[in-house]
């Protein structure tokens, strides 16, 4: 009965014709979509896993004895510190902004997102340049207190944790803001009327109700910390990532590097599953519109404490580093050159294209999961978002090898001589493999808030799954999609190793220019492209903020 | 929802407009593709001069050495690259091991590049010499107190030494050369001595290390000379001196920026011509002087700035040893606790 199946997929058949058969076909169709997307993303990972065969046993033994114990300790400490600090900063600031009125609150509301535009590796070299022994701060202190003054070392796990926390807390802040805002007034009123103090209401109602958002934010933070190379290498702190790089670049064994990277993948997978469990146990969908709780004014001098807390974070994470960049950039200023402007244009263009592609893929993935639930699609969706957890350079090799393989096999199979390697298609696919997790989070969260009853109603009215996607989910999801797009855009523009390896000729972005200068230790010269990158990143951030402010506010209630 | 859409539209338009800014006019003639681990600013002047002289256009792709070698391996016979440039001999050795380079028989290169600065199998050739030697704080140390790399392992230097991270290939090459000269056991003893003498955790790059020496965090450190040249050009008043190490023993440790033809490049003849030109006197000064390095070609004198540091005896060991012994050196440094 092909006619009926087609009608079902097209979504135009009268109700009587969309029987169980077409429903089954639709489920199969969406399952195929999930698997296809997962395959695209997982292919580079599989390529990497095949390299494990080349791993050198004596090398592993060496690493186990002399490198890994220390590296594990560092990684664990770093990740714990960063997760703890970003949770405290992100949730704390979100709570302040969302619940209270204090001087500057409306400005901080968006300004606290600004650090997203400053890459962690840039913040790292600014911090070390400013704070290390030879930097201006300690030099001034020695002039005051004598030349024997010694402060605790800046280039340490603690220093790296501080920089990463200041860079990554906005992820948690953004998600917690939307959680606290959407809890609305009533949950708080209920809590207070039951006799809880403000503090108790936060710990016992608001925070538990925001668990999925907090967990989603922390998952991004932890994955990015695990995969970070740029920041820890500025601090010369040895982590799991630096051990991977050492195996590849120093010991010439990509196989061993892949083996270590697969361990990171496993950790990422377990974390993602755990996060999903956390989220999945309870339902968090909205039951209708409600008013956001208006901020409560803070009394007396304590309101200035709130202002000082926000300002302090903003100064450390954004304003001071920015000032240092400006000082460096103006000291070596040679005027605006066309090459930098072109680089900025390419950065933005690549970012936009990647954001569009990632969000479209994330939408398909999230919708397919909804249409065809089950263990297989669940697993595939988790796998498809794993690219965020391994170091970019290692993923870049996987992507590159997978693409060159495709270039060899596909022309032979199809008889058409076409190539992806070295084209924009290659770099965009690589970005999807890396950043699908970033786009998937907001889209999935947004979709979870669309009640099933809407789907059921549309289905009863005869709308097929594609029609429901286009006419119901897409319009309702628009805010989430833009949030996802803005997050991905900011991330892609900062991305370094994948861009380096897969960019087409001449597509040098701002991140590539920063790489070239910092790899030669020329931090001052890297200030200019860094500033350009920050400026370019501010545009999508303004959008993120607007979404955070105006996302249709809904109240979350546990399901009955 | 019109505002976010409008914003994304505007962003797209801005991006397109910026991308359409006039680029350098593409030439229709011959074209060579170079994979370069040396950054664009330090290769482009030579390429531009070559284009001007011969009309051959050169496209350079920059990345880390390891990534470029993996790229050549993955591309295999399909590679668009004709030439690979790295900033050290170790990675060229590794590229040759991986079979991505092509041996060439060139009398011009054999004459221009001393035998210890090129691959014995003629797969790659040094193009500039980069010396890695000692730098000291002139207010804390007299030049007369310094002598060799090995001496920095002595207890007299406890708490006075600064080093760059062992993860940088320049230090891996240095230790590889120590292994080549002294054997593994002695080399490990020296590195352990260094670690015991450190005044601070190893630095991420040579510039930061030199600044720490100048600030008095430590008295002496090991760095490549061009970082010193760049730093002193900007801050000539720093109390920082250069000392040529091992002058009465094996000579200063040197490394090269070098290049080799790719095995599957489509234009070996044209690529060889470019390589020979880069080693010729007319390009050597340009190549070395852009970064305070020394020319490999004995017929070319270093720049006045480099000559001002005085002449030195360089280690006569073949730089190929840096590659052959690199993995050993990395393991040794791991064992010795040199991070």
C-alpha cells in the first residue's frame, strides 16, 4: 500500500487513511534519521578507535608509571574545582539576578554573559601575563614590599581552575536563569507560605526544581574542561589532554593518543547518560504561562553586596582581561588591515553556517527521538553528542581521516568525481561532529516543554509527523533554536584545532591568527585578533541575552 | 521573533561583505601548495619574493607539525601539498619515517646546506639555523660563572634555573642531543639535576621564561636566540645577557627550520626549484633575518643584529639525531620529573 504510506509521510492524508501501518513507517523513518546523524558524528570517532591497534604497549606502560597517575590527579582536581566553582557562580548569580532587585541588576543580567565571548585560552594568557612573577602586578608588589616577596604560583592547577571557571560559568548561569525565571512566582509563594525562609526556599524548592538545567550546564562545563588543551598548556598544567598531545606530538604515537582519548570518550558518555538520568527521572514540562516572579528589593547595605558580587565576577572574567588586551593591542597598533577584516568576516560566516547546520541537525535529532522513542534512538542520540568531550585536535584527525576515506570510496562507488576534503563541506561537517552537544541541549530542553497533548491533537486532525514538525514544533521552538544557534555560533568562532586542520585554503579565521601568534609566544600581538574575536562574539551574545529575558515564561510543575 | 532573525540576517550580510573585501589578486600561472608549521608571518615574505621573481604562486596552509603529517598521511596520493616546512628537525625526521616525504638528488642543495643540517637520505633539508643557548640575568650572574648545559645541573644553581615546558619540541631535541653525546644514563642525571635546580614550574614558552629571568625569578635559563632577539627589540633595557654554551666542549645546540618535498606532490620539479631557491643566498638572508635566525648556507652572513651576539661554535652532530632520539628523550624527561 505505497499510496497510503506516502500520504502518511506527507501528512496530507485524511484521518481514516493514516492507520497503524503509516505510523509504523513514520517511526522507522525517524529512527533512520537518528541513526544517520549518529553515523555521521560517530564515523570520526570510529576512525580514531581503529588507530588504537597502533598503540605501543611499552609506551602505555611508561605512561602508566610516570605520567598518568599525576595526570589523573590533576584532571580530577581541575574538573572538580571547575564544576564546583561554575555551579556556585552560575547558580548563585542566576538566583540573584532572577529573584532580587539591586543597583545595576538590569545591566548585570546581560553583562554576566559577556565572558562567553572571550575564549578561555585568551583569558589564560592574559591572566598569566598579568599575574605571574614577571607581570605588572607582582612587579609592583615587589617594588612596594621588597624583592623577596613570593606569592603562591599562578601557573598551577588552582590558577587554571580559576580561569576555566571564569570562562565557563556563563553556561550554568544562562541555563539556571531560564530555570529560575520559569519557576515563576507561585512555586516561591507556595514555599514561603509553607513557612520556608528565603534561603530554605532556594535550597529546598528552587534548586531541586532546576536540577535538569543545572546538570545540563555542568555537563557542558565538565566536557569542555576535560577536552581543554589551550588553557592548561598556557599554565603548563599536565592533564589527561596534555598526555594525549604528548603521546602524539612528543612520542609520535597517534595510536596511544587515540587510546587515551577513547577513555575520555567513555567518561563523556557516562556523564551524558548520568545527566540524562537526572533529567529523565522527573517530568519538567510546563502547564501553561505564568508570570515571572518580580525581583524582591534587597534592604539597606546588603544590596550593595549583591552589586559587588556581580561586578567582581564581571571584572575578573571580562573587564580586566579586556582592558589588558586593549593596552597590548594599542601598544602595537599599526592600523586596521584588510586581512584581519577578512578573517573576521570568515569567522562570522563559518560560525553562522555551522550554527545553522548544527541547529537543524539538533532539531531533527530531538524530534526523531520524540517520534520514535526507544533504547536504540536514545543511545544513538547520546553517541551523536559525544564529540564535545574529546580534545579538538584528536577529533580533527578522526574527521580528517574519515573525510579522506569518503573521498576515496565514494567516487569509486558513485562514478562521480567529487571531493569533500578541503571544501567548506568538510569543515562544516567537522563542526557538527564537535558542537552537536551544544546545540542539542537547548533544543531538547525546549522540546521537552511542548506537551504531548499538542502532538496528539495534531495527529488526530491528520497531520503527519513532518507536518507536525513544521507547523507545531518549529514555531514553538523558535526561541530555543535561536538560543542554540547563538551558543554554537560563539563556540565555533573560538574553535581552533578543527578549524586549523580542515579549513579550505585561505580560510584563515581570527582563531587561526591567534593560534599562530600565541604559538610563537607573541601574546601582545595576539591581543588584536583576540579583541576582534570578542567584538564579533558580542553580536550573538546580545541575542542570547534577549532570549534569556523574553523566552515565554512558563511555570514548571512536576507531573501528576 | 523578527529581531533575532533580523540580527542573524545582518550578521550574515556583514560576514559576506567582509569576506568580499579585495584579496591579493590570484595569479593564473603555476601554483605550489606548502604545508607549513612555521607561522604565516615568517614564511610569507619569502613566498612573496619568490612569486615576484618567478610568477609562481604559493598557497600556504599552517598548522601544528603533527597535524600536518597526519594530514599528508590521510590524503596519500590525493594530497594537494608539494612541500612540508617544519620548525625543527625532529618532526621532519618523523615525516620521513611516516613515508610522506620524497628523497631528492640536488647538487644545489648539497652545496648550500651543510651535511649535518640535512637528512642523510636527502628527504629534507635545513633552511635556517636556530641556536638554543643560555640566557642570564646580568644583575645576578656574571657571564664568567656560566659554562655548559651540563653545568646547570650542579647544586650551585639550586633555585636559580628556569626552563620551558618539556612538551615543547625544542627541549625534546636538546635532551635528544644530550643523549646522543653522553648516553642515556648520563643525560638523565643531567636532566634530574636541572629539575632539582628549578626556581619555578616550567614555562609555557620561551618569551615568558626569558621575562622571568629578567625579572629575577631565576638567574639563568635556556631559550632559542630569536625569542631573545624579539624581546630585546621591544624592551632593550632588560637586564638579560646571552651566553654561548659548551664552547670548550661540544658546541651550542642547534636545530633547523627545514623542508622536504612531499612524496605524492604533483609538481616535484617546481617544488624542488622552490626549495633550492630557499637555500640560495638571495633567499637565505630574507628567511633567517625575518626571525633573528642564522642562514644555513655558509655563503650567507647572518644579519647585523644576530652578529652582534658574537660568533659561536655550533654542535657538529647531525640534527637527524633530534628525531631519532626524540621519543627516548620524552620518556627520559618524564622519568626525571621534568614537566
